[in-house]
């Protein structure tokens, strides 16, 4: 089934890849990372991180997916059978992300429905706590936020309807519609934001460089971490999408196109976000540093406050913003879902429809856990553990495996055959030597931050996830495949 799946055009693939990389993190994370890590001076480590990590690793994943055209678990098994468990751990961690990612989209959908009449009222923070994301009060773990639950289940239904179709007719078709609409909506929002009174205050606050920050190792780690996060490198998503590519594909050219598009998008969104914050600061006389936050605080608390102040115009911009977040998130959710689906179908001979249906039921059921009164706290705990601990160390393992056990030189002919931009010894050197060191260093620093101040609840949740991922990875590795496993040449 999966070997027959294919994008019907390069344009469809590029739009799907842009949908993969552009997610809710571009909207609510990058602006804060940029501001809190040296402002304008952050662009120096940011660009270096793209050149040293983002582009080389994406080129590797494109080349592997295009040349092997099988699931990630089969690729790793073919390099060495004992490496298959690493593949299953990666795709399972990524699958966990899509479970709570859909809940965040459920929060956004609640806000979208309330954006027409400002249903969050005069106190958006209280609205979020009581009706949408809950709080860190563990006593509320037994209660449900009904709006979040209903909206999340509804989105899972839409997700299944699109995803169970063939890759091109489902994800491909929706990407060709949603991604252009996303860019149109965000362009409207950003142009409007630039036109707001005192918007330049926000942009100046964002871009004012702190050159001394360049001597802080944490700024550089933040830049490389941002690239891993925003481009979804090493998470089997890019590899899986590339495995559906047709022949005669200019692989490295398309990597550069996707990277440039993603970077320009998140930079301009950051400028738009801070333009709005600059307007809000001047309107309310609240200092910029008190308005600036990331994640749920920015999107679901600060922005609704701003929309309340805007009046009629807020009723226009608010639906556009929450629709944009929904569009950006839904295309990323397909990519998060695909690696485990492809691996299970490829190993056990499931049809795509069977695999999508089973995994959607599992994920939808698990999403219910994230719809309780501690929804946002649980999402934060699991997101930190999955990304800063699980996925990151496994990306480092991949860099070592592909560089030293597989031999990245094997994919160079596929990469250079049709591409205008060629790769060679410098690219191989980066993959084999530079990336493993960088990724492991980022993982060590992230590990310290992860467990610093963690309580019993956080440690218990992390332990449960570890047991589930490791147990299932061992099970899927030990089970005999229905489809034959071939050795990579």
C-alpha cells in the first residue's frame, strides 16, 4: 500500500512540507525566542543554525526517504536489526505529540467559535482556566473542560476523514487549499498589525540587538533548538513525506525552498505579533515586557485582551488569527501522525484506511485525558519531556547511525542527480562530526532544565510515558513483519 502512495506533483509535496514545518509554534514560540535571546542579534546564531543543522539534516532526510521509499522502522532495521527499536521510539514519541497537539487545536477552535462575539469576556485568563485549558491544580484532574473535549473530538473526526484517503487525495489535496489560505490570512493580519498606531514600538523592542548575548552559550543553544523545533528535523516526518516523492525530483533545491519559506514566515509573524503588542502597550500604558509571553499565555490570554480593546476591528482580526492557527496546526498534525502510520502499515501489511482508523481511535481516546481540568499543565509537562528528552536524544542517535553505520555517501547520487545545488564532502563532514556533537550538547542542557524543579507529578508522568514508549517499541520490534524486510544496498 505505502509503496504505491505518491504525491501527484512536486508542488503538492512542497506545500505539504511547508504545512509540516509551519505550525502553531511559528506563531506563538518564535517571537518569544527571538525577543528573549538577544533580539536582532539572535539572527546571527539563527542563520548559522540553519546552515549547519537545519539544511544539512533535512537534505539527509530527503535523500534517505526518496532513495529507500519504505517506512522509517524498515530503514533502521535494514541498517542493523537492533536499530529498529530506535525507529519505533521516534515514531511513538512523535505520535504522542499529535495527541496533545490536537488538543491545543481544540483550544484554538473554542476560541475561534468565541471570537465573533468575544465570548471570553473581560477576563480571558479566567475563561481559559475555567473553560478551555484548566490549570496546574491537580484537584481538577477528575473534571472535564467540555468545550475543549467537544472541539477536540470534532477535529479528530475531520482529521480521520482527510487522512484515511490516499496520501495525495487526502493530505496533498488539503495542503494545496489550506497552505495558500494560511499565507493569505497571515498576510492580512500582518499588514493590519503594521498599520496599527505605535506598532513600531513593538518592532523596535523585538529587533533591538543585544550584542553581548552572542557570548552566551544559551543563546546559541536556543537557536539550534529552535531550528530542530521549527523544521521538525530527525522526527521521521520529513523522511516519511520524502518517501512518497516521484522520480526526477530536485531534492536539495526543494529543501532550500522549504527552509527559506518557513524562516520568512516565522520572522514576519514575529514582526506582526510585536506590532500588535506595541499597539497594546501604548493603548493600555502597560510596559512591553509585561505583555510579552509565549505559548498559551500569548495566544489565549494576551491577544484576547488586545482584541477586546480593538472593538469592531478586533471582531475581524480575531477570527482570522484563530483560523490561521487552526490551518497551520492541522497540516502539521497530519505530518506528526504519518510516521507511525507508515511504519505499522509497512511492517504489518495494514491498508492505509485500517491504519488511520485504528490510530485515530487510539489518539482520540488518549486526547480525552488532555481535556481535563489540568489540560494545559499536562500538555506542558509532556511536551517538555517528549521534545527535550525523548526526541532530542534520538535525533542525536540518528545522526550517529546515518553518519557512521549507514554511510551518508550512499544518498549523494540521489541528491545530486537532478538538483541544481549539489552536496559533497563538506555536507558529509557536517553530518558525521558536527551534528552529533551539537545535538547531544543541546540535549544535555535541555535535560538539566527539564528536571530542574520537577515534582512528583511531573516525574511520574515522564516515567509513565517512558514505560509506554519503550514497551511498545520492544513489542513492535520483536513482532514478525507481514511484509518482507530488504537490506539496503
